[in-house]
C-alpha cells in the first residue's frame, strides 16, 4: 500500500520550497477539511485522537484516519467518484481500485490524493508539512472590514411583492 506519510512529506517540502500556501494548492480540499482540523495524532475526518496502534498498525503502512473512516473510503457506495470532493474519477483510477480494494489512494482524484498525503505527514508530526498546513492564515487576502458596506436595496415588502404569484388553477374540463 502506498505510504501517504512519506508522499506527504515530499509534497510539504515542495510547497514550502516554492512558498505555495495550502489554500492556493488545494482550494477545493481546504473547504472540505479545513487545515485547522488537521492536527498531530488526530483523525482529520472525525477529530478523534489516534492511538499509536491506530497510526502504526502491525504489518501495514502507517495510517492517519480512524479505522471506520478508512473502511468507509474502501467500501464506497459509488467507486466512480472521489471519496473526498465527490468529483468523477478517471477510468484508470477506478480500475486500479477495482483491482486493489485496500488501496485508499485509488479512491481519490489527484488533488485530494495529494491533500490526503499531506494530511498524513501532519498527523504523523512532520514539521515542514505542519508549517505548510498552517500557511493558510497568511495566504488568505481578507477584504478590509471598513470596505464592506451593507446597503439594503429593498424593503421586506418589496421582496414579498417580487415573489412569484401562484398560477391560477385551471379547471379540468
Ligand atoms: Zn477529489
């Protein structure tokens, strides 16, 4: 099985080297699993603490999710869609999964696969991946509060009057 922790370390180093924030690299994924929820020794999907035994199952590659989450990924209702963002998977990925139903990486689109691996490195305590995952705070360009204005254009009465009226009921002849 592929070692997400090792792949995630490599992804983290690449992003750090080029100064790319996690928001810029994974705009879809950070909306689904916010970086603030990705923490050392915690399942990013349930927020629960992961024991050493859960993270390093004997004879298997390291994990960074609860067993129930892993099982849900590898037993999908629909294996043609990404387990994280729900986009359509390419045929090659679908076929790879159908030939190896324990490989969770085949349940994700390429970007979700990379984000999943980066999460693995953070959960396993890699400092560079953690730094990258925390980079989101500086990357978001907030609109200054004093530029946000709220000018109600319509009164509640206007809105009610704009609502479509029910069609007149025609009698069946
Ligand atoms: Zn995806």
